[in-house]
C-alpha cells in the first residue's frame, strides 16, 4: 500500500459520512421537500449511536436506533412542512437547531468518553485481494459496503420503477401527480422520513467509525455540505457517489497537506471553499438548464 | 370520513405578533417536557433563566449587552428575508467585523486617538461584514448560486480564519499560549454605562438602525423593490425591479450591520479577538429567529431581541448551575421556530372533519 | 331511477366568499351522449363539474351517479365511480415521458417495462385514434398530443364518464377536428362525455344536448338538433352590448416599433421566435394571431426587454433597444400586459394602491421616498375609470376577483400614457362586457396616437379591432393582412400551419 492508495481509501471512508445524508436528501428533494435540518439530524444520529454503542456494546442496534431517530426528525419536518404547509427553509433551520440542541444535552456525559466498540474493517473475500482497488474499495467497514448497494438501489427505484416515477412527479408537479391518483402527501412524508433516517446513519457512521468520540458540533458543517452535494450531483444517486467521495478526498487532503507544513486552520477551510466552488460550477446556466432542481422543490402543496 | 383543511377568513382573532408571543410560550412549555425527560427540573431551570437573570443588575445589564449584537444581526436579516434572500451568514459576517476591528486597533493604527480610531474600526468592520456578504450576493445575482449554502459555508470559513489568527500570527505572546490576541488599547474601547458591559455607542447605533430600517422598508422605493422581489422574482422583473440591485443591497446592508455588531463585541466587551465561540454566542443564528418572530418588522425586533437575549443569558446561567451544555439554547431556538410555524398554520387554516354516512 | 342516466345533479348550490358560483342547478348526463355545458367565463360551468369530480363540495344539492345517490368526496373517489375530468390547464408533469404517465395510471404496471405499457395502450391507440409517442417527454408534445395523453390517462384509469373543460382552447383547428373524431368514437362506445365550452360553433357541432348556464344559474337544456347560434347566444349572455368598432382609420403615422429578423429562445433553450420582422405605427393596432405556444410570449417578452434576443434588432421610437432592460423601455413609454396578467403582473399580497404603481413606482418617488398622496390619487382614478370592484385602496389585492385584478393591470398599463402597448391576450378570461370595454379602451388609446401590439388567440377579436393582422406559427409570421383583406378561413388555416 502506498500513500495514494491510503489517500483513496481514506477518501472513501470520509466520503461515506456525506454519502448517506446526501442520498437521503436526494430522495426527499426528489419528492419536493427541502430538508435543511441535515446538520442537526446527523448530530443526533451521531450521539445516539455513540451513547448506545457504549451502553449496549451493539453496533447494529446503535445504527438502527440512529436511523430511527433520524426518521423521527424527518417526521417532524414533514409534519410541519407537508401537512402544515410551513416554510421549508424555516422549518429546516429550526430542525437543525433543535436537533443540535438535543444532541448536545444528550451527549453532555459522553464528552471525552472513549469508544467501546467501533465499526472495524471487514475484508471482502476475493475482491479485497484485487491489487490496488481491493485495498481501496474492499477493506472498509460494513457501512461503506452498504452504501455501495444503497446508492444504485436508490437510483433504480427513482428511475426504473413506478414508485420512483411517482416520487419524481410529486417533486416536479404535485397537482398533476395527484391527478394520476398519487397521494402526494404520503409520498412526501415517506421520502422525508427516510431521508432523515439516512442522515441519522451518516451521524452513526461518524461516531462509530470515522471519528469515534463525541464533542459538540462533531459534524462540523458536513450536513450543510451534503445539501450542496445534492445540487452538485444534480439529484442523481449515482453522481452523488462520485461527488461524495470527491469531497471525502477534499477533507482528507487537508491532513495530507498538513504534512507539507501548511497551516492546519487555513487548510480547514478547504471543504467549505470547495463546496462554494462546486455549487458555483453547477449553477452555471448551461448546466442548470440540462438538469434543474425538482420544479416544486420547497413549495407546499396544495399552494393557496 | 374526510379531513379537510380550509382557509380561515382574512380576519383573525390573533395578530401575527400575538402568535409570535404565543409560540415562545408554547416552545417553553414543550422545552420543559424535554428537560423533564432529561431529568432536569423545568421549574428550576425557568426560575434560573427568568427570575434570577432579571432580578439583579448584573443579569439585566448582560441581557441588554447581548441585545445589541442580536438586534443588529436581526435587522439585517429582516432586510434580506423581506427580499426573499436567505442570508444565514450573519454569524460569519459578525466575525469578520470583529476581525477587522481587532486588526485596526492592534495593527493598523493603534496609536491614533479615539475619535479617529473608533470610527475607523466601525467603518472597516462594516465594510468587512459587507464584503463577506457581498461574495454570496454576487454569486447569487450573477450565477444563481444558492445563497443558503454559500453563506453557511462562509460562516465556517470565517471561524477558521479567526482560529488561524488567534492561534497563529495574532496570538498574544503574553497569553500563556491561550488562543487570544493582545488586548486593544484604551482609546479603542467604547464607553460603557458605568458598572455594566453595555457599550453605549453601539446601543445607540442598533436602536437608530431599527428606526432607519423601518423607514427604508415602509417609505422608500428601495423598500418597495425589496418587497416586490421578495414576493415574486418573475413579477419583480416585470415591474422593472433590478434583481442584482435588490440582492446586493440587501446582503451588503445585512453584512454591514452584522459587521458593526462584531466591532461592538470587540471594542465593547472582549477587547481582544478570541475563539469564535467566545466572540459570538450564535447571534447570527439567533438573529434569524428574532427576525422571523418579529414578522420582519424592524421595530418588533427590539422587544424580541431582548426576549431572546434573556433566554441566552439565562441558558448560560443554567449551564453552570444545572450542568447543561452550551448547546441547550438551541433547543429553545429550534422549538420557538417550529411552534411559530405550527401556530401560523392553525391560525390560517381550520381543520374540518366531515363525516358521511 | 332510469338506468340510462350516468349522472344526475339536482339543486346544486355553491357559494364562494362573496359570489354565488352555482345556484340550484340541475344537470343530467346520459350514457353514450356528449352533453355540452355552455356559458360565458364565470357562468359556473367549471365549478359545477369540479363538484361532480369531487374537487369541491357543494353547499346544497344531491348527486346521483349510475342511479345511486352519492357524495363525491374527492377526485380519487370520483375516479372509483368512473368519473374523470380533463382540466383546461393540462395536469401533466413536463419532465416525465408519456409512458411514465400511463404507467402511473395503471394498477398493473410496477416497473417501467416498455412492453407492458405498449400492451396497455394498444387498444386505445388502434380503436380510438389516440396514438402518441410513448417515449416523448411531455414538454416536447403539442397541445393536441397532450390532450390525447390526458384522455388516455382517464381511460386507463377506467373512466366511463369524461368531463372535458374547454378542451379546444389551445388546439389548432385541425387538432380540434382530431379531438372530435375521438370523442365521437368514445360516445358510440357508450362513454358519457361532458363538453365544457363557451364557443357556440363547436358546441353545435359536437354535442347531442346543450345545457346553458348564465351567472351561476341554469337557463335551459336543449337538444343540439333544435338549437341555432342566435338563440344559443341570447340564452348565454342575455342582451348583448353592441361590439366596439374600429372606425377610426389611422393616417399612417410614424413607426413606433420596428422588429428586424428577430430570433428569441424559450426557457428550455429552444428557438421560439425565428426571424420575425414587422413594424407597428403610431395610432395603429397591430394584431398577432396564433394558437398559444407558438412564440407569442417570447416575442412579447423580447420586445418588453424581459428576454434577450439571440439575433436581430428591435427599434423602439427609432432607437436600437436590444440590450435595454425593462425599466429603460418603460421609461421611454412601453406599456406591457403579459399573458395571464392576473397572475403575472400583480402581487396578491400587496395592496391595490401598491399594485396600481407596480410597473411605474419610480414615477411616484421623490428623493427615494414614495409619495403616498400621489399614489392614492392615481389608484383612485384607475378604479373609477375602469370600474374595478375593490373594497378600498389599502386592501390586499388578493381580495379582488381574477377579473378585477386583470382590469387593474389593464387600467395601469393603459393609463400610463404609453407610446406603445404590448398586450398578450388581454381579454382572455374576462366576461363579454368587460372584454368589450377593454377593446374600446384599446381603440381609445389608438385614437390618441399610441401604437398597440396585440397578441390574441381570438380571430373575432382580431378582425374586430386590429388594423393589420399577422399570423404566427412556430415562431414565424405566416402572413400579413390589412383588416380589409383579412379572411377568417385563410387565417385559421395559417394558424394551423397550412401553407397557402
């Protein structure tokens, strides 16, 4: 294993933090609901998973509960902005704050506590023996592998099944969707709830594997970056994989660059500046015309 | 059985501001359930937050001192939100104002007399805050880049810059290695109401700004343009309103006000640059709630800034007495916004259950 | 109850906040018939059918479907009863393909397998002349094709009762013929069809029976075979106001607008206007007639400075204005009434007074401040002169009806003393008397020396008030007539894209 392989390996590990949240948000936004609460939901997932892994020692249970808690947050968001037609931006910001607050209270006794179990790397038989790629792709932990399956699956559902057509119809033109017998509210609820659950998994991945300890604001803006990655991947789960791994690379590269004696605080701005640069690029008019946001994104239905 | 959601008639029993107040009360009620779940006594917490904070001069003066940056940030956000521009970056704009003020006072012209130094600090602080807002404004105006994300990202960048300065080039040699700069000279410090941390000039500026922003929004063609653009970009274009002008002016104004708030924190409270979390108690984020609660009315921002400032000071107090983390304030903030949306819905719509045979 | 009735509606009453949309209306529909609902805009036709479709609940009255008393709770309930409605504005998702739409409507399809969908629609394609390209995205289809997709949607979902709301409004004459062929076929196979329209000719041609509504009340139901245009028109509007006449013959004034081989793109980046050249003179109404979606909106927006042309030149009052923004043009005297102005040219959340200065607020300012007294005076005069029903100057515009909002826009733009007025379908959606008044006002400003560029879909309107008429089809002008040489048949063929 050389430095570059290590860099790629770590980039994928770092990108997976972003990937679940991004995939979940793609699902929600395809149905027409913008969830700005990702940052908070990730924190909530992070602390629930961390706390549970310490009290129970079960990694699987921790992940499942983090997913459930994320779903719950998504449920609150959809109740407010689907049923009650609340402003999605405001509701999302509120959710981000509320979840951040709750997770800091939840985590008050876990600051500085060492992890009890962490997700360890599992070598995939045969595949992990492939030179170079085997190490990069198939000597990771189980959540990384799960993402390999979830992303294409989500793509298949969105673009090859009737359910996916219905979801996209809800996000583009809910009134017309309703005229084809689609229960717009039900679909928006389901997608938002699941999207929240995915953000919960992102959080769990963070504290169970990537940075296995708890501090306040552990997510450090990754939730917001995921929102940008949804735009960068133009609402496609497959492009999201590339976008997230690339951003994983941006994050890892700062540690690598630190070895070149560059200032760590200034290097710390790389992911954020890269985010701004990335969404500026996709916002260029020509690209935006090819693949735009879901037309009804952020709008309540029915409108008054 | 069908559940129908019907719009109520235009005339409501409760005004929008009534609903804002109700939503704060409701949020406190819900928060008490959460506290109870965490085995924290709500009565004790609220006693600490409200009674103890407001029963002594120390508490009250801190409430007023925190109202200043909160009010300044929220006023700027009111302007942006009125125009439908989602500036979530007041926090970073405030920090950049603080950086500018410190730079002027420590390095640019530390020897100057007060009457030159202070205005320069305010001016450059405002310019720096405005510049930090101008970047996302131009990106939005020229390339339609989502401003929510860019302003948020710039908050993190601003934090990193402050950290870089206080850990790096601006670190005080006499600070025992703590992330602090040197203290600014006496002539760079703002006059206080004696015995309190309330810096008078900034208090004046913030109150005056409320009136000015009110006037601009209500009476001027600029205010009209902001409002028209805020309701519909398409119609605004038809109405010959310049999109670029609206976005840039609202963001720059907002950034400048947040920048001034940052100057106030340096020249009136801390007298030095320190870690971002010590400089700003999340004023840029809490300002969003103030703006929303006051229904984008600049005058209503004054009482709501005070109210949220009480919550903020009170939360600091319960951090110590009840051993809660500093993030607890976020629970209040988040709940207030959620409740506001819920009550808005209930005030606007009637839920009807129609039963059929 | 007779079995042959598909629908029976009795004593239907529906009130909206201030207006009575339907008052004690009776309506029945038999199996295997096309029943036309005829009436002016705002007569209550659509409301009545939305009640049948379950979109709104009546205040009073009973509905029987297939002989059974029913409360139609929602559109999905209506569909289970076999009722489907095709709305005037199609309910189709632009970004999805035809196949995807049909898959959504079928309970048998789970995955997007092309063969399954082909099987599903094979019968309709063959038997009912409803062939559409399954792989096409909705945004690529013409209005006629979209109409077919809507009907397919209804049939696949098992509808036996079809309600079509103004189905011909966006179709070319040839597409209308196509649609009628489909409807006849459906009727002969036992489908019951309601045909909502305000066009006498079409109603007489297609329907078996005709029910006429006026101001929310039913006037009569008569067999089509016993009806004639004159009686129908009388039943529909009562006493007609005499139409405005374009009597003022304009001396050929100077050209206020010149357009030279102009190319404009639409929102999707396709070319919407290709190489159009024409000029509008002072004291002239220049009509551009065509079916909706042939580049009218893009052309109007380019002239008003809201859309950058790709190529070509626009001269306004002799000056090249290609790069000028909307403000610059408004300042130089260009007034603009866009399409669906009650939505696109007013803000419902602002007050009536604020809306009255929407495009001209900068004329009411002094040192940056808006002069309130000036605004109020101006708004009052508009309300008075154009008969706008509003409860005051400072109520929100959303308290006004759509028609009154539209009148407010027309009032604002016409009163701005324009050198040139660009108006896109200004009378669409207005009732007959308000339309007549608007046309009179257009003639008035023409007489005062303004140029008018009028986009319209209504041949009668064009012939009534325009001095010259150009036909637009797929972004090009297909012919230019003076009023004297204009001919209805020629124009309608050109509108359909037939080259003469």
